[in-house]
C-alpha cells in the first residue's frame, strides 16, 4: 500500500514539475517575450560597444602621449611668444597664379583610371 502511495505521489510531483517547466518555456517563446529579450540583448551590445570604443580611445591617447614623449614632440609652449613669421617662397622665376589656368586645355574624356579597380 505504501509503495503505491509513494509512486503515485512521485508521479504527481513529476507531472506538476514537467507542466510548470513547459509553461515557463512557452511563456519565454511568446512574441512579446522574444521582442523584450532581443531589445535587452541589443542594449547590452550597445553598452559593450561603447565601452570598447572608450577603451580604444583611451589607449590611443596614451599611446600618442608615449610616442610624442619618445620622439620629443611634446615641447612646452611659451605663452608670451608670438607666432613666427610665415615662410616666404623662394623666387625661382615667374609663377603662374592658379586662377590663370585654362580648363579648356584639359582632356575632355570621361575615363577615370580608378574605375578599373
């Protein structure tokens, strides 16, 4: 008698457990639940990408500082100094002004060699 009661109770408990498990899984597979899960994953991925971009930017700034220090490019700027005079072109002869070029002398073909690549 006790064996029958034990197995009946064990079967009922297993049935309740299985039914609960199946109902939970079905609720997870509803369209609303799937949309919410996808939105949560997208937000999480966005946060990870933002963190990655911030880490890359911090690494770039650090590496640029290291390179600038190694190459001696980090010179202190004097606040009281004026800017140096702009360099003048060496006089090598008459230089044509860019506005005096004639575009009519240029070839009129529409061939672009970069289109082949």
